[in-house]
C-alpha cells in the first residue's frame, strides 16, 4: 500500500506542476493576444484613415 501512496503522491505532484505550466502558458498567450489586438487596431486605423 505504501507503493500506491507514493505513486499517487508522485502523480499528484506531476499534475500540480503541469497545472502551473499551463497557467504560465495562458498568461503568455493572453499577453500575445492583447499585443496582437493592439497592433491590429493600429494597422486597421491607419489603413482606414482614422
């Protein structure tokens, strides 16, 4: 049973680590998305004469 507990603890730790990686990735992607929207607005504004 101690092997099963160790395996579960290891699995839970890996899931937590993966969750933090996904959170960090989401933050990075949100930043890129905001930058893309801002730059697109700038380009569209210039092309439409705004």
